[in-house]
C-alpha cells in the first residue's frame, strides 16, 4: 500500500511549483515509508510514497509508460489480486512487462481498456493516471471503498490525495467547515456521509466511482454498485458457494513478497481467515503463521457481559492458537497509552474518529509492524453476513434511521440549541437516511420483510462499513502496515447481498450461513460462539481519565468546543450514571467513556488543524 497525491492546473506552470507537490507528498510518508517520488510537467504534478509489498526493487512510482498513443503516468495505492491473470491477457494482446508489480499491470490495463479497466480489477485501490497527450486525468476508487481518495477543485485546478492532510498542503485549500461539516461531526460522526470530506473545501470520491478531469471540467461516474437479483440455490448449495468464494479470496490476498500475519480475536471471522491461511501455508510448505491479538490491562477483572459484548476474547484466542499451531503475539495496552493515543489517532485520520477504538488499533498495528508488513483482518463480515445486533432487533429494524445511531436525541442534546437549529439537526440526519434508502436496489416480488432486510444490508455495506474501513486504513497505514480485508471481495459481497435472510440466518443464528460454510474448517465451539466485537477497555480508570480531561477542556475558556457544545448538558452527563452506561451512542462500542473521548478529539482537531468555521 502507498500514499498518492496530485495537482492539475491549467493556469499555473507547475514546473515552477515543485515544492508544493513535495510538501503534499511528504505528509503521506507513514503510508509509504520505503520510497518516495514525484513527477511534474507543465500542467500535472504527481506524488507518491511507497510501501513495498510486491516486487520491492522495480515498483517505483510515479510509474511512466510511453506508448504509441502517448505518455502515461500513474500513482497507485492498493493491490490487484488478479494481477497475474490480467498480465497474461495483456501479454496475449502484445504487451510486454518490465516488472513483476501490479502497478505496471494496472497502468497497461488502462492503456488497453481505458476507463473500462476498473471493471476487470479484483482488488483494493485508489489510483490516478495522467495522459500527457490528451491532457486528461483519470482517477478511480475500488468498489467497496477500502482505499481512500479525497479531492478538491477550484477555477482551473484540481487536486487529490489519499488523505485530507495532503490536500491541506495545497495553497488554495484551507481547513474549513460549514453547517454540513458541523452536522457530520456532531450528528453523523465518526461516520461520514459518502462523498463528504467533512471539510467544506474537499470531497471524497465515492466507492465504485471513477473521475475524469480535463480542460472541459470534472465528471464522476459510478462503474459499480450492488445489484438485486433472485437467488435460486438452497442453503447447502449456497454455503458451498460461499466457502469456495472465501477460500479463493483468502488465497489471492496472501500473495506477498514481504512477511504476512493475521489478526486473531478468537471470533468466527478472524478465526476463519487464520484457519484458511494456515491451510494455505501448510499446503505450500511456507512455515508457521504469525497471529496477533490485542487486549487491555485488567480487562479480565473489569469485563461485564452485556448484549453488545457478550463474552471476552482471551480464552478463545488461546483455543485457536492451540488448534492451529500459530506463532501468536499477545499485545496489551494500559489506560495511559490509550488516552495518549487519542490525539495521534486524530492526526492519522485528520478528523475526530472512534476514539480509543481508533487509538488502540493504531497501537496494535504499530506492534504488528515489528514482525509483518501485511496482515489479514476479519473486518466487514458482520456487515456482509448480517452479524450486528441491529439486524436482529425490531426497534432497530423499524427505527427509520441508521440503526447504529439510535441515540440521535442524545447527540442533539449535546449541542447548543442555536447550533442545533442552525444545522437543522433532525432534518439533516433524516435527509441522509432518506438518501441512503432511496439508493437501495429493491427486487421485484419481494415481500416487505425481505425488503426490510435488504435495506438493512445495503445500509450496513454502504454507510456503516466505510466507517470501519476508514479506521482500518488510517490506523494501519499510519504505521506503514498493509491490512487486507477478504470479506470485502466484491464478488463475495455481491453474492451474499442477494441471499435470502432465512438462509443467511441458517440454524436461526446470526451469520448462520457463514458458520455453515465453515464447517470442518473451524472447531464447533468456535464456529458457534456468540459474536463479540473488537475488544475495548472496560477499566474504570479509562472513564475516569477521559471524563476528567473533558471537563478540563470545558473549564478552558479558549476551547473551541464552546462554539458548539451545551456545557451544562455535558456536566450533567459526567455527574450521572450516563457516564458509565454501556448503551452505545454510536455502533456497538462507543458508549459513555467514548463520548468524553470524542469531545477531547473534536477539541484537539479544531485546535491543531486551526479549523475555520464558516456559518
């Protein structure tokens, strides 16, 4: 994986502004610690930071290729898991290759198939290709949005980058937010509405979209979206198909020229990927698989089961390590490290995020990086297979809002009444939900129950999953670790999207179909273990610390939080049982302690980035 950035300008001679593209590129050094490069012509400047995974010697970027149709330059962040198949097809069409890296395959694919090349790719990617003779930039992002891409535009210019921080180095882009940005932060965050960069000066290229920019302007096009189709197979045949797709996906994603490991929580999703990895390694004689888990000091003493987190992971991790014989690495953090990670997580994400859930992943990835450059993670299985509690609860299914954000009244109550009125708090959330529902591709002939579950699946895949993919990308790439997510393979996601709910819940279990597909791959006790999410700290010292720090921010008259927050409401929560409540205000994990931590992150973000508020 890598970091990419670029600048197209029809009015300025960019060869005289190389310092800008150098600065934009330098902000992405964590994403690509192994090499850097820039390429500048009169109207185009491209920058790249490289994390070497495939063909470390020959894969330098920007990569330039001269062809009879002109000169092409590419900057690319991602992995093509079908690169060798594409290479063979291109060779049969007369092309030759100088490297073994997928960057060259991607570039030649564009030369041959132009904008239609993305339809042939199986992988995760964000890339930009400049055609010098046509004076045209082509930009694309993978189907599910695993790899990020942000952009800004002005009169006669266009800029893009893997992360907002690269764009903020451009002289015409400032860190500003308006009413929509405030609503995104305080009502939607840490999620983001697809296409929104939160900053009023930038946008996000949506997953499954491409973009062209030339002297005629900017055009975006959707090249892929979920399709609703009839599903004819029974549960047995469906499970067999899912099994084959998952095995193929995992084996494709294990290809690497650098060390690979897996994240192992002892749950269904990560245990399945680890078991398939061990099988693959054993078959090829590749040796022992490295696995990694995260936990927190004294979590065993303070853990209390509840509906959103029914059991602890530690015994199950040990069970799987013994079963599979992996070389396991136990990683553990204490409260001071988690608190200190809150600010670092903001710097990595360029926005407030999932607080200690972000920070702990950053710290976890930092430890993994000491032994591996690539890791497989079970992210996204719950969105794809319907594992979250809100798939199974009537109040969430019938809520007419995002099921991971049922605490909208609480969030609105944190704002000053005049701010809530200004940003039209209730209407903003309702409109974003209505936009999402309008997109759902319904299937003719489905009854209302089936439609309800299809809507729920669509919302999770297109609105909740991107939040976790953002988190995974930023926190891992913040330490130069490439984390691959097999459950986001577009073939698997599309196939499972159309499986009827009664088959997805085979055996009347959440993710019952996935469990059925993994029979014989995992031990039965692990296979049928109750779902438990990514671990968080349950140590009361964490709540006590972030609550104290949040109140100190409110005591500071210079805190930018005072522009937005109803201080008395925060103090009321801090003094009540709401502070320690396990009821989440976002997702499954962000409850009382994370509310105070989120305010700390917002305060730090507004100060550190010197965010300009325009209302």
